């Protein structure tokens, strides 16, 4: 059996990094973060609320899952009692702070113990949950057997293409990385006809590693740094890639020799079938924010509200309210990188001028500091410690970026009433240097600053958080429709 934490030898090309490390865990992800897939859901329309109302969870306004297989709640269609109860039991297990037993589930749901036991048996057979070691208590009767998300059975595949890398990651229901791969390169102003086939082959390699480890990929979510349609199948614009109006799933199918549409997979190419039952695309910053929300909520044991802002080559953002990514009615909220902080400023790649990206984007920061475009944030941090002209130039570049971020974030705080700021991507290593100037601008420009308690912090997730978010998003399909994965009786 192939080691699930090791990627195969990459094809010749740009710099390549692979492997999930000795434990296969990423950024502390484990049962806790993924358990929060239950009950609350993971997004309020990650690409918008453009779906019909019957496809939205009543009262929450969130899209339950990728549109190819949305879970249908009671009232949306006639469900069997078994299907409804199985969904309820699954959500209870995945949202519990502590692993529940069958008896706990009976109390929480009001179902009889025999009904709960039958439903749990279904989930065990499906590989959705597993039993832990019995807990012997002080009362008579059988020891309680805790129920956990299953390991290494069903998995989600997250894929990302960005300006200077492409990546793929497979997570199982416990949040363990079964396989991952990252290839560095320069994909700015690239041709999607050339790049998407490369992404597809990389994603297939990672999916096959997970399959060799015994896992089944249920679906794939691909992260892109740009505007995506509410149907999650079309990239409208990605300025830093130079891509416009790209039907990504269709191009992926063509490049890998599959059917015209992924919906034809049952009769189509086995290569594409390895991507699972659906393949959708979403905005990179929103998926990264989802991963960060899971991380923080698990670590602090409460749902988090914050504004996430991340730098790759460009700058993306997302607002997270009580642990849920809220992307706006069409999924386009959070484009803070193209907020004008100085209207008469330098020209931006989007066609406007004075955008935040031209002051605080990775390319702008490195150029202002006198560094080469392929330098990393750690190099910039080290340069600021020099007591000479290059060091002073680097400090000024970071101060200018902090000013621009502070101006843009002040507007976001005034509009959204969210005073917790999370820095991700290339901003993470720079957080300590950016924080003073950002906080200075927040105190000066936010109307409610006198009564606010600003917090500017960084995430510990460094390696392509959007692929983690994509995999989590795909795994939501299991929690939303558990009956789909239960083996049919013969």
C-alpha cells in the first residue's frame, strides 16, 4: 500500500513540494474542526445565495452544499422518516463538543434507543462514523460507546490554482490529510487551456493516493482567486491570473479526456470519476476563511466572528459571522483588494487605480522593499532587521502596506461592525510588523473605535488553506445526505 502522506515523484517542471508530514495533519486540524461541519453548516452561500429559495435552509439563508447534490430538508420534498432521522443523527454526532453515545443521541433527539441503534449501524456501515473505546461509568448497564467521525473512509478533495502555485489536498472526515501536493510556478497571465490540464493531473494523483489508502473521494471543490458564478461552474474574472470567462469544469473534462460535462460521469471517464460525485469551483479567499473559521472555532470552543484578509499575489477577504462564511447574495463579497485607498494612486491590474493591492499586495510589497518578485515574506521580515538603507526601505514598504490595510479595513469595520481582523497568506508572517499601523488606522478611522476592542491576529494555517476549505466543503455532502452513502440492502 502506498504511503498516504507521500506524493509521487512530480513531473518535470517548476518547484514542487509534497507530503502531509509525519502525522498527516494540517494546522492542528483533527476531529474537533471537522466535527463542526454538523448543525451550523459551513457557509451562508459560499458563492452567494443565488439558488432558488427551496434550495436554502429555512431561516439560515445558507446554501447547504455544492449544487450537484444539495441536501433537501423536510418540506422541500417528501422524505422518508429514515432519511430525516439519519440526517438528524449525523448532524448530532458531527456537531457535538464531546463524542456522544447511542444513549446520548436518544436523549437529544427524542428517538427510541432501538431506532438510534439502527441508524448508527447504518452510519457505521457507510463509513461515516466509528465507535470509540467503551467508557465504563458508575451506573449499571452496558458501558457507553462514544461515536466519532470515521477515519480514512470518505474524503473530500480540495484543489487550488493561484498566481505562484497550484495545490491539492484530500481530507477525511476527521480532518486528517490523506494526501497532498503543491507545485510552485508562475501562473500570472497564463493560459487556462495549458494550466487546467496540469491542475487536473495533479488532482488525480492526489485522489489516487487517497484511494490507495482506502478512502473514497465524495467530491471536489476547486479554489480560484476571482469571481465565480453562483452556479459554481464558471470563472468570471481572475485578474491576477489573467483569466476571464472560463468554464473550468468543461475545460477540465476536455483536457482529461472525459465527457463534455461532469454530470455525465456515470457513463464517462473513470479518471474524472476519481474526483467524486461533483466538481465545483469557489472563490479562494472564501474557502480559506472557512478553514480558518473551523480552526479558530475548534481551538476556542465557540463560533468565531471575524474579517479574514489574505495576501497571495492579490488580496482577498471574507467575513465570517458566528463561524459561517457570508459571501453575499451572489458570492462576490470580500473583494477588499480592489477597494480604493487612494483614488489617484497607481494603476491596478483590475483596470482601476489606487486599489489596496497596489500598496499591500505581495508584488507591490516586494517591489517597494527592493526584493525580487519570487522572494517570500520571511525574507522581507529578515530584511527589516537590517540597520541600513535596504532595511529602512523594507520597513517603509511594510508601513505603507499597514497604512493601506488600515484604511481599507477601517471601512470594513465601519460597515460590518466586526472588530476582529485575521491576517492570512503572505500577511501571516508579517502580522507583527503590520499590526501597529493597522491598529493605528483603526483607532483613527472607525467611528466606534472608542468603544471597540480591536484584535489583529494571524492564522496558523500556512500551506494553501483554500485547499483545506475546499475539502471541508466537499465533505459537507456526507453530513447533508448521509443516506446516499449507506450501502443498500441486497
